[in-house]
């Protein structure tokens, strides 16, 4: 029995050695995988840190953009008010231009009538002056003729 036992123990030891070798290989393999995982986790931590910084910068940028949008909204509101005031001013100006147009039209009609009356008066005066010039011309012609006769007689 002791040989048998001894053989069995030897077999068990061999099996244990084989299992130990396998375990060592597995542990070695696990250690390599674990080391790779540690490196990957380290890289991921660095990447997450960079992403956190990027997110922080983006948050600041969004905050600035929100402020800019707020300012732009206020500017747009002011511009809308200005446009509203300008529309009212343009409406008033249109009314004023309309009033001025009607006044100019009336003035033009009144002036036209006054000018017509003045032109008629000037035409009458011109006709009278032409008649006087004609009469004066006739007198001068007659006097000139008489002077030439007198000159001829005096010679």
C-alpha cells in the first residue's frame, strides 16, 4: 500500500505542479492584462481630465454667449423702439408733406391767378405804350419831314 500511496501522492504532486504551472501562467497572463488595464485606465483618467477641462471651458464660453445674447436682445429691443419712433416720425412727416403739398397747390393757383391778372395788366400797358410810341414816331417823322423842307427852303 505504501507504493500505491506513494504513486498516488506522486501523481497528485505532479497534478499539483501542473496546476501550479497553469495557475502561474494564468496569474502572469492576468498580471499582464491587469497592467494593460491599469495603463488604459490611466490614459482614460487623463482623457477624462482633459474632457473636464474642455467642458469647463465650454461652460465658460456658453456663459459668455448667454451674456452676449442677452445684450443682443436688449439691443434688438432698443432698435425696435427706435424703429417704432422712426415710423411715427415718418408718419408725421408724411402728414406734414401732404399739408405742404396742398398749401403749395393753393399757393400755385393763387399765384397763377395773380400772375394772370398782372400779365393782363402788363399787356394793356404794353399796348398803350406801343400806341404812344407809334404816335410819337409819327410826330417825329412829321417833324423830321418839316425840318427837311425848311432846310431845303432855306437853301
